[in-house]
């Protein structure tokens, strides 16, 4: 008898929360354009504005700060293209959505754990005083490593720079996991995405602090207070808000449980496979992410063998090609050949202890060449 499939790829996309599913199904019913002035249109507008309040509450932001987008990629592009007069400073371990949006950006050095060198950042800021836009992710999507965003903001204020952070992986995982929200973090702009937290794909948001004027990336209608043209994704927005509210009501016990399970898994791997490498182990990390290198076995081979056993994990970021791409993050960290031998185990709101036990059982068999 085959085991039930096990999903440990939450950093790629999380399963849909029931609250989000129900909200989306409700929004699928009557027709309604949120920009219409008739009754049906105003009911749709009410759904959008309720979701805006729900997302803002989880994000420690004013509802007016929320610009709904098609996802994290669009939000990153709007943030980085909104201030063309500023030099962009970012890191080599950012998601490609940031690196592709700013191909000429200056890159901050990172250490072997992928944590930025604050001294190097300050050196760059001295050169571009009062004319820089810093984009540093809150937490890395591949390793889970959390960046010292509070210190980045402190330096930015001292040198007149703006700060944007891609918080796609940390949003909804609580303050302890790096995402203090818009106001508490002190950043100027924050990127978030719905499908990483249990809502639908194709919807995200850029959060912009009060008083900061940002031009639209997409022009057309006057939607989103003239900051993002196009009829709103009513169904996706409804689910986004419901998922945010569900997280607000869930407390933090589930995150504490994930932390224990990942620690157990990493301890087991270190004990039974002492030559295995867990990236970012010495740094502060998201509780739901483990990047594990198996020397001598390619990531692609590992993923295929785990998949045959009914276990879904990944390597690097989710790639549209459907293939395992080389990790630019691990390469920037100096991982060498291990950059091609690392898989990512990421859990979330619907994970179970048995998922980790089964994963370790099969992983060890792969390690010992039993499968």
C-alpha cells in the first residue's frame, strides 16, 4: 500500500486554506466590478476593502498602504522601478524577481550563511548618500536565512536612503520570523504574496508607507488609488484577505511546532549523515525551512527519488521551466558543488509530524543508496 502524498514545498506555494477557499467561492457568485457604482459593484467594492483591511492588519499597516498586485514579482518591479532617480542597492541572494528587475544594481557582500555585510552596505551608502534605494529580502526563499532588516533601516535613515523588502517568504510567519510588518519594521515598501500563505496564486500586494508617493507600474484605470491600473482580481483578493484573517486568528503554536519538527529533522540528518550540510544553520532562519545538501547526489536526482516515494520538495526557487535550476543563492554563499546537491524542505500550516518522519526515512534510504 502506498503512503499518502507528502507536501513539503510550502516555500513554492502553500495549500489553500479553507477560509480562503470559502471566501473565493462566495466572491465567485454574483457579478460585480468594484469600480461600478450600482449595487452589485458596490458589493464587490466592499469585498475588496474588507480584504484590504484584513491584509493591512496582518501586515501592521494602514489599509491605504496596500496596493493589490498580481503577485510578488509585480510588486517588486513596481517598488524598484518607481524611483528611477535612485541607485538600487540589493543582494546577490535575492529572488530573481528582484535581481531581474534591477540588473544594474550594486550588490552587497554576503557571508557563508547568506547574511549581508552591513559594513559593505554602509560603504555603498556613503558613495550614494541621499540617492539610494536598498532592497533586502526579509528572509531567503531557499535557505530561510533572515536578514538584519532593522540594522539596514537604521543605516538607510542615516544616509537618506529608501528601503524596500521582499517579505514574500516571511509574511504571515510572525515577528519572530523576520516580518515585523510595515510600520514596526520601518521599511518604506514591503512586498507580499498570497499563495505563500495559503491563498490563491496570482494575487499579492505592495505595501507603501504613508506619505511615500509611488507611480503606477501598470497604467489604465484609476484603480488602487491610481497606483495600479486594471480591474481588481476580486476572487483572489477575497481569498487573500480571508487567509490573512485566518492567520491572525491562528496564534503562533503552529509555528512553534514547525520549529521543533525542523530541528528534529536536522538533528537526525546530522547524526546519521555527518557529511550532509544544512545551509544557514548558524544564522537566524525561518522556522519552516531547511536547505540540505547531500554530497555526491544531485538535487535533481534526490527530488526525483523523493517524488517516486510520494514526497514533494524542491531545489532553489520554483522555476517556470519545471526543471531544477542551479541555485544563484547558494553560489553567492560560496557553496561550490554543493549548490547543485541541495534540496529545500519547507513546511507550513497543514504539515504534520509524520511528514517529517517519512521524509527522513526516504532521505536516509537515498543517502545510503537503498533506493
